[in-house]
């Protein structure tokens, strides 16, 4: 396989990560290390009811660090959630954010911390051009991330996704300081995650690694991380789904999720380009939606990625080192986890297909798809996903 792109690039890597079972006990020390005296935990409504959130607050309260709680967040966060969270942040006199949960809590928490002292409206920081330079960096509150799923990898990401309600679009917001300064990856926090959520979030981690590896450009470190992330997914996701108490499987999948988000600084592609508008319009689970579109985008990109898929097949130990082998592996995973085969099964309706295709072509992940995909191409992929046909 010969590279046809320049051997140059801009590379950034993650933050300080404390990885291991039981390390949530280090939360008070982490807060103090960042100068927090009154942090706000941002999580989702489901997690807010679980003992782990109360226990985290107790850990901090026992060290004279009163810790607030905000959980008014939708599964796909919207702008109003951020406004409400900012109100809670300021009214509570908080000086830092603990983003505690899955992708929705991570994105909301990071965005609330980012916006804590900004004077411009949220949407002025959409990931386009150099919009991020508009931010007042010193006004960003410190962030600690505590993931409780193994999918988005947002704990090591420099961007968030929030729905703009009026336009029904997911906006990617970016700033280098959105990257949490400290991350606590405690696999013990994930052991109670239901099997279907474990599967959907695990497929999200796979989508991140797969798309990052497929993107054109010179980034051997991202490629290596993506390959190892996919090997971990192949070896351990089925075990994590089958037995949620398998701490070894949970640990490897938590690592794979962070690896996917680290790798996709190289870029993403049409899986995410289509998943973002579908999630915004139909409020579908992001990881599940990625899993549905995955084989259709692979088929569309085949000519550009066939050599890479052969390498991937060899690396993760598939019997036949070929594109078909990788495609069949993704299909087998979907069957194993009872993931829908078509976009129609997600609730996507024919009357919105044109809108979805147009939004997908404008999504910030579209330009790095290995094959150029405008509205016409996105519609073709979407039609295939609706019908369940693989070319």
C-alpha cells in the first residue's frame, strides 16, 4: 500500500488519565489539583438516581468540598440544556465541572465549563474555520471527566456535540481547552451498564476507530491507536455484552473508547455525517445509529479503503484478510447484538431523507470521508441503509 498524500500533519494527544478499578476514590484529590473548591457534577437523569453519583458527592463533601449536581440533560443534549446548566453553575457559585456519565453528560458538562465565562453565544463557537479563537480562554472552568460508558471517548476529546433546536442540527463545538485536564477511567463504574447499551456504545468506539483509520492523510500514531482499539473491540466487546461484571472486558473496552476518540483527531467520515442529523431529527442513540450506517458507508468507501481493510483484517486476526471479511465482521456484530439492519428500523422516515442527506453533506465530518460525499452521495448511502441493500 503506497501513500498518495503528503507526509505531514498536525498531531495532538490526550490529557492526564487515571485508569483502573476503584480510582474514583481519587476524585477529591483530582478536584483539589485543579484548584476546585466547589465543583458541579453534570450527569444525566438516569445516573443521577444511582448510588455512584451520591457516593461521588459524599467523597468530596467529606473533604470540605461542597459539590453540586445538575442533570437536566436529554440523551442528545440541546442548547436549552446548556443554558439551564450554566444557570445552575452560576447560581451555585461553582468553580469547576465534573462531567460524569456517557456521551450526553460529557458533552453537556464540557460545554457548560467552556461557556462558564464566555460573553458570546454558544453557537459562535461551532467548529468552523477559526471560530474557537473567539473564546476567552481564561474564562473556561476546569473540567474533570468520569466516563460511565465505553463508547464516545469524549473524556479525551476537544469537542462537544449539541443540538441547535431551531434548525434541528447537531453542532460540533470545538476548543482545545474543552479537553478535560484530568480523567478518571474507573471500569468498575461501567459494570452495571445494560447489555444493549454496552453493545451500542461499543459499536460507537468501533466506528470512531474504523473511520479514523479510513481517513486519508499521514498520521501513523492515530492509525496505530485505531488498529489496536479495533483489536480490543473484537476481543472484548462480546464478553462485555455477555457478562457486564467481567472487569477485564470492561477495562479493555474503556481503553478502546478513549483510543477511538484519540484517533479521530485524524478525522471521521460519512458514518458520523449521517448519524448526526438522524440523531438530531429522530433523537436516536448515537452509537446505535453509527452501527446501523457502518456497513453501508464501508461499501460506499470500498475503492478507497480496500487495502486498509485488508491490513485491518490481518491485524485483528480475521481468517480472511480482505474487505469482505471486515464488512462481514461488522454485520456479524450487529446480528450478535440485535442491532437493526436498516435506518427505517431506527424510525427514519421517507419524508425526511432529502433533509438528512443535505445536512449530512454539510456536517463537519463529511470532508474527511475517504471518498467525496455531497448530498447526492449521502442520499445514495441513506437509500441503501433504508432498504438494507449492500452494493
